[in-house]
């Protein structure tokens, strides 16, 4: 079997899909994208796919190494996201070729289903208590929300009070059993993060996410001294080599690699398994499309330390286009009592609605995250 061609589809709301074809009539799908840089990743996929045409798609480990190690300059969000989508598509082909789900090729399932959480509140969180109650009514047992709007390095405690009030309102609305993930989104710098984590303690969050930017991960040491809340990070880290230092430092409790950013199924399986040796949990990042979510579930199935999965159905970014629009077997992502079953179909376990993909790719998108500024005109972290 040989790879014969590929196609890319830049589809709304902010996704990029990849289809790889073979001379055996088997096609695989991947989702290589960085939110806000889809066209840039698209160009990287074009460059990388040049060396795969005519190759056997089943030799995934060799292809991964050739794509990663074959360039003198390697890593980073763009190249790793391009590799991620290619890797997902190759695994989809391999699973379809053997007529088995990917997780069986990775050693088999460690679980039948995984807990999921739903986003509430948007970029500037509002009405979060009502939204959390709605998610609880839909059967979710966990939600995630942004902690704050933009914050300066040292800011008014009024902003801290507002953030705490919102989180307190969510806890009051849903009671003690609901898991609440609080995403600092890299908006909070170390001086204010130390203040905020202490203020949040009484509300027992499930975790705090990215309390500082990943380039400031050394600050986690000090933040961890100020709280007993589990610390999560990793959505903007792109290989096992980046996670290595984070794990050996010992101040993170939950890692969040993204299967569309951190090297695909091949690399995320290795990252999460490496974390297990440090007694660190995994909650893979995935505010993306159906292919990325299906790939996450295949990895989750095989990793003992994966405990919850992000998913983007109904997320605030999906305006005008929704995840389920792109799949034919919509029941594969059916949530029941806060869990989703591991897909059992061949490959990724989903059937792409190719007609819809092609139609929406004609519309395309040029999604960009907002650019925020502080009152003094300086650029704020989004």
C-alpha cells in the first residue's frame, strides 16, 4: 500500500482537515491546525507531505521520525501541528486497513469510557452560574471556565474579587460534587497568580489551568507553595522533550497535551505514558473539531492516567458551524452521565461527512484570536 495524494480543507469555524489517500482505496483523516494560524500550518503540511507520497502509510513510527528529525530546525507549534494531523491520518488508515480501532493497535483499552467536561462562560466569562446549572442538567459532572479577563502583572484586587465571585457563584449553583476547571489562560502573571490561587481554595476547583504562560513554567514552583489545588498545564507544549523538564520539576499535577498540536497520536501516547511514571494525571486539551476529539479518545482509551477529556461541542468558538455537522455517525460522541464511550469503529471510529467538509471548505475561514489591550495601551495576554 502506498500514499498517492492528499487534500486539505480549511473549514469553519476555525479548523483544518487533512485527507490522505492510498492506492488501496483507504483514506485517512487528520486535523492539523493551530487556532488562528490554519493557513500557516497548511503550508507546513504541504512541505511535509512531499516526502510521504509513494511511501507505505503503515510505517508510522518511521514517518514520524523522518518528519520530525528530518529537518535541522524542528518542533514548535506550526511544525508539530502539521505532524500531528499527518500522524492522525496515518493511524486512521492503519486502523481501517486492519479493520480495528486505533486503540487496539496501541495495546487495547484501559477503559470503556472517559469523563468529559463542557466549557462555560466564553472569553469574558459572564452568566457562568446559569450556564453551569444547564450543563449539570444535561448530565455533565464537570465544567471549565476562564478565570479572569485581562490582568496586568500587578493589578487591582478588584479584578481578583470579581473572578472569585464568579467562581463562587458557579460552586453555589452546582453544589459540591461538580468538577470546576479554572483556566487562567496565561492571562495571569506570577504576582497575581499567587494571590488568586489562595482566594480560590475555598471553592475546591478540580484544577487550575495554565496559571502562568508555559515559557514561565519555573514559576509553578512558587505557585505550588501557595495552593493545594491541582495544577494543570501543557496545551502550549509540543513534544515529550518539553514535557520532560515539567515532569522532573515535580510541580504539575495534570498535563494537557493536545493531540493536534503535540505530535499527534504517536507523540501524545508517549507524553501521557511518561507522565504516568511521575504519578501525574492527563486531561488532553481539545477545543477543536471531530477528528481531534476522536484521536484524543483513542489515546485516552489506552492511558491509565487519563481522567477527563475536553471537548468542544457547544463551545463559544463554534459560531455558525458545529463539531457534529462534520460527522455522519453523530452518536459516536453521545455523552451520558458525564461520560463518552470510546469509539469502536475502525481507525478513528468516526465517519466524516465529506460532502459537508467540501462544501464548508469553499466558505473557509480566517479565524484570529482577539487582540486585547490594557487601559494604558499595552498588549494584554488573551
